C-alpha cells in the first residue's frame, strides 16, 4: 500500500509539472507537449495533478475537446480507484 501511495504522489507531481512546462512552452511559442501525453500521464494516476495543473496554470481550461477527454480520464480513474479500494 505504501508503494501505491508513493507512486500516486510521484505521478501527480510529475503530471502537475508537465502541465506547467506545457503552459510555459505555450507562452514562449515553443514546441509543446502533445495532449495525448498529458492525458496518458493523467490516466496512469496523475489526474489530480493534471486537474491542479489546469487550474494553477490556467492551462487547457478553455479547450472544450481536451476538457471532455480529461473528464473521461478523471472519471475512469475514480472508478478504477473505487474498485481497487485505494
């Protein structure tokens, strides 16, 4: 159980960081992190970090297509955690 908790902490910090880096790259008009990568990191346990990143950095919050995909990932992750009883 401690390993799962450590994993979740690390993946959420990483996902939060990726959203921040992507926002910085967007501001500087540089090559961005693909949306699918942000969604994959969110799906494998980093949905809370992704959600925090979206609101902390005001990033991807006005892009409807991304919000729908992210909402699906978040709901899927919640269902998965409920069934795993984490």
